[in-house]
């Protein structure tokens, strides 16, 4: 009798957990039928894209570096089909190719790839803002700030994750999360938005970095609405305890944050802004076509508003690329008119295929060709004046 009751209790426990997972998933917009099969996706709400003309001048005052984490040409191609044969990326007439391998691996991680893009140095996987000999090397953001420009970053991950970290900190390992935050807080960053309050307010070392930056003159906010109300920088906006929600759940946080960043960073000496579509990578790791596509759409919409702003400004270079591709995605079938794709994923990890580089604005022609990810960084650094 006791054995039967024990078995019944276990079965009821499993039933409860299964039901809880279903309920939890139903709280997300990703639970709609459109995401029922992870290798298929149909775009239900296509969006209009912008059309902009490049300025004729050659002066580069501002640089906006946009990185799609895990975004390769295969993801871009699939997104183009799903949106009916158009993306804001179509505005870029200058295109190059960058190789992504790290100092110690053919297939890079985000820390090594980001460090190459930020510093112009190849490094080992896992290292942040340091070369392979563990020597800290100057980042593009630091270069810009030394030249009197403002610098910022807007991401959808925690702000101390690999890609934002490599622009504002230096560490032998990306796992030093609290130390990276402490470095970012004292880096001179003018605008920072994303997630990660846990590493600022609930630290194991007992420090409250949020209170420290407020004492240093930063406006520190925790919601998109409060960020939109900020009238002057410097500002740090952390809108979740860890990563932000997936794009269908978080809404327009990334484009809204970038709009505010452009407003606050703009000044006579210019600025450097890094924007990351951080969760394209998540969709690839999870082998979910719908999640990957929705994150790219959010990123591409942000590209559209950046291009419109840059077209009015006339002195802004926009560079868009990825750090690596994720998932080994192959586009197998679908239709542009139907806005539908079917894909195959060959891995849940990264892959080592070279990536496209899109450049728009003054000196965009400098980015045509085939080169290393470190050379891409060098090309951008040469224009920070």
C-alpha cells in the first residue's frame, strides 16, 4: 500500500511539473502556434522597411557599431524571406567579409570575437578586452573617450555579458561578472542599457554598484518608461535582473533604448555607440527558427531607425556585422510570398563560417573586401578622430 501511494505521489508530482511548464510557456507570446515546429516559421506581421540615401560628405563624427550576436548570412537570408523579401539591411551597398576564428580555436566564442572587434587583437576564447598574453588592450570605446567623444552601449543581454563587456572592461575570463561590472561602472561610459541588476545591486562582495554610480552622477533607472523620461546623461538603464525577455515579450526596448542613446550621446565632438542584438544567438543555440527570426526582426527594425537618424545627421558611419554564426542553420525551403521558411540546424553551438560586414555612411567604402575581424576593428579605429 505504501509503495502504491509513493508511486502515485511521484506521478502526481510529474503531472504538476508538466502542467506548470505548460502554464509558464503559455505566459509567453512564443507559445503561439506560429512557433509549434522549431524548424519552421511563418511571418504573420511583416514590417515596412526604410529607404535612405547615403550622405556625400567624408567627415566621420559619430560611429554606430551594430553587432548581431550569432547572426550569419544564413540567418539574415532566412529573415529576408520571412519579411517578404526586404530588410533594412538592404540599404547597405558596401559589403565586406570578416573571418572570425580566435587565437586558440577555429570556432570562436563571443568574448574572443568581441575582443577582436573591439580591440583589433585576436585572443583566446573566454577572454575579455585582453590579448592572448593576458595584456589589456585599448578598446574602441576607450579610444573614442580618449578623443573626447561620448561612448555607450545598448544591448538585450545583461550589460556585463561578453560583447558589451569587451568594450568597457578587461578580464582573463568572461566569468568574472562582478569585476566586469565594477570596471564598467568606472569606465566613463555615458549611456548603458540592457539587463543585469543582479550584478549591480545583489553582489556577493556586498557592494551596491547602483548606489555607487548614482553617487558619481549617473541617472540609474530600471524601466523603459523611466529611461524615456531621462533628459540628460550619463545614464545606466538596467531593465531586468539578468537578461531581458525575448523580443516578443520585451516589446520595443531595444529600438527605444537606441533612440534615447542617440538623443543623449549626440554632441559637438561626436560619439561611439555599440548596439547588440544579443538574443539572435539564443535562438540559434536552442535551434528555434521562430525565436531566431523574431530577434533579427527586432535588430533590423533598430537598424532602420539608426539609418534614418544617420541620414539626417550626415556625419555618422554605421557598421553592422555579427561576432559569429550560431546553430549551423541551412535554409531548405519556404517562400517569399508566403513569408515562410523551413530550416535545418546542424549544431546547437557556434560555427566558423565567415560573416558579412555592412557599412553605410562616410568612409563606408573602406569596409569592402575580405579581412580578419581584427582588421574590421582597425578600420573603425582609424576613423575615430
